C-alpha cells in the first residue's frame, strides 16, 4: 500500500473510532473497538475491522448498527479528508483477538499435559433432545 493510502486509512480509523465513542447514540453499537482500516487503491471503499466484546448476537447487532450509521460516519470522514471521493464504509469483525485467545488456550493445555497436571473439567453440554427418545425406544425392545 502506498504512503498516501496508509495515511488515509489511519485518518479514517481515527475518525470512525472517535465518532463511535462520542457521536453515535445507537444502543446496538456498544463495546466496539476499531482495529484497522483497509482502503482500496481508488479510495472508493474502506473496510473497517472492528472488535466487539460479547457473544455472536451482540457482534451481529453491532455490525448492523455500524452499517446503519455508515452514512453519518462517511460525512465525518468527508469533513476530515480532502479527497475526490469519500470512501464507502464496510464493517467486518476482526477475529484476530479471538484467534489469539484460542491459540493461548491450546498452548496452555499443551503445557499442562507436558507438566503432567490434570486438565480442568470442561463445561458439560446437554445431550441432544433426540438422544433421550432413542434411549427409551431401545430399552422398550
């Protein structure tokens, strides 16, 4: 990426992050952190990578809220950047933090196995509903 595109991406990241914190009043957009921005070479589109604390439902709600606020955020960017086109914003979840946590858990498990420590019990999942009906049918036969 050229220096100009990198500067534009960083300016967009700053404007979007500040606007989310101070200007957006959408209750769906909570616990959102702007991680990075990728701008296309023609500066017509920008992909904004965000991290959202919460479960998958909260993440989807936040992305929808951000997409609905995209026009407002683009107007803030237009005020900051002096370019021919204001990039159209597209928001995506950045899975880097989640992946890093998963790798950390795997490495910790490997270290425990190496040291001979017992595994902490994993939360039990409830059996599928069909499992109960199959058990009762097999006991009747």
